[in-house]
């Protein structure tokens, strides 16, 4: 016959929401931030914070990101093609229509984002 011990009390493994992880990672990426200090402030082990940062870098490398969008009220000449959009990143303007090759546009936007 074997003996089983049942431990009661608070759960040993804490769960963090994606939002909380993102906020802690963003704080650790601020200029001058020290990972160990940020981790201690949020009661997280520094190794776990480094793991979250690595996950965030990998997710960013997959090309999933959001950029600010501004809708302009100024009048422009009518677009040549239907469904024309204009993308401006750091002062560089890219104008495409519905016939753009998606793979080529993706390469251009990734190059501009760096």
C-alpha cells in the first residue's frame, strides 16, 4: 500500500494574462530598464521575463504587427484603380491598388518597418 500526500494552499503556478505579459515585456524593453528590477517589481522570475521577451520577438518576426493608421480628409485626384490604398511609414509613402502582388507588398513593408 502506498501513501499519497495532498498539499493544500495557494496554487504554486501563477497564470498571467496575455495583456499583463505584454505590459511587463514592454516595460522591460524601455530604454534604461533593467530586466531583473522589472521582474522583481512584478514578482516574476527574471528567467520567465526573458522567456516572454523571446516569445514576443518571435511573434514579431512572424510579421504580425499593428501600425497606426490616419485617415486624411484632404481631397486628392481620383485614384487610377479601384481599391487604392496609401501607406506611409516614417515619411515613405507606398500607394497600391487591388492588383498588387501580396508577397511583393509584404517584402516592401517589412523592409520599411526595419
